[in-house]
C-alpha cells in the first residue's frame, strides 16, 4: 500500500531517517501532486488588473464599440 504524507520542509530529513529505521522505502511524490504555491500580493494585483481589463473589453464588445477575435482565430495564432 502507498501512503502519501505531507511533511514540512524542516522535518523531511527526520521523517526520512525514521522511515529508514523502520525498513520502509521512501520516495518523493511527483511534482504534479504537490500543492501550488499561493500568489503574492503583487501577483494578485496583477491578476485582478488583467481580469478588469478583460471584462472591460467584453463590455465594449457587447456595446459594439470594438470587435474581438473569435476563439477559432485565437487558436489559429497558436
């Protein structure tokens, strides 16, 4: 059976040593399963500003003041 345990960085060495003493194998979890780090205040502000700008563009598009590219056009650029 596999068991995934989240261990604080300052305790990793202790837990590894303890598990080895109990003759248990230790392998780190894949990076994809790790929790993403929280956004900094600056990153949160940048994200909020980008979302505000996007919503403003959608409002202008709905009012007929600007034309936005279709999803297909955007995918073609990628």
